[in-house]
C-alpha cells in the first residue's frame, strides 16, 4: 500500500470542502427552523486510526449524543456528528418548540438529531463527492448516547 503524507494544503482543501457542505446544510436548517442558523467550520485534524486515543484528552466530558452514518462508493467510511447532551436537547427544543421536561422531548430529540446529523453529513460528504465526481450511498442514521471513550472504540471497531 502506498503511503501519502498529508500536507497543510490538503487540510486547507478539506476544510474548504467541509465549509461548502456546512453552508449548504445551514441553508436547509434555516428553512426547517425558520430562523437563521450559523454553522462554523470545526477545527480539522486528520488522525490515523491507531492514534485516535489522542483525542481522549479533549474538552468533552460526559455523555455525547452521536449521529453516525456509514457511506460507500468509490471510497467508504463512517462519519459522525457529535453533540454534547445539553446542546442536542437545546437544538431539539428549538426545532420542535417543545419545552424542557416535556415528555415528548426525549423521543423527538432522537429524531431531530438524526435528521440534523443526516443534513450535515449529506451536505459535507456531498461537497466532497461532487469535487471527486463520484457518488456515495449512505446508511440510515444511527443515534447513540455515550462517552468519548465509547465513540473512539466504535470508530476503531469500524475500521477493523
């Protein structure tokens, strides 16, 4: 297998593709929520799967709400959108109009986050596949709640 050293230019190009996809996703979310949604580009790091444990020391503590989708085509993988639990609940309340403590909120939160995750992933992966002039097929979004350690373990297991 041939090795390729990833350059800062590669990361900048990847960051721009993510930015384009997030812009498209924000437009869709604006329509759904009927309010202005701003999505900022996250910090982009490319970490070999064997060194994934290095992100364990990130600022995220506690339970995370994760929406993951597998994709396949000319290339395949898994992508995930990760929300701190309280942010996921706030987003669900904003989209549904439900109040905190509402009995319906928990069920609706899962569906809202799956849909938002689907929109974000489709936007980002769509911009990447457009540039590469290829198409991708996606799995159904999967929602889970776990800590960062479980998320890392899941990613490593997927890569095996």
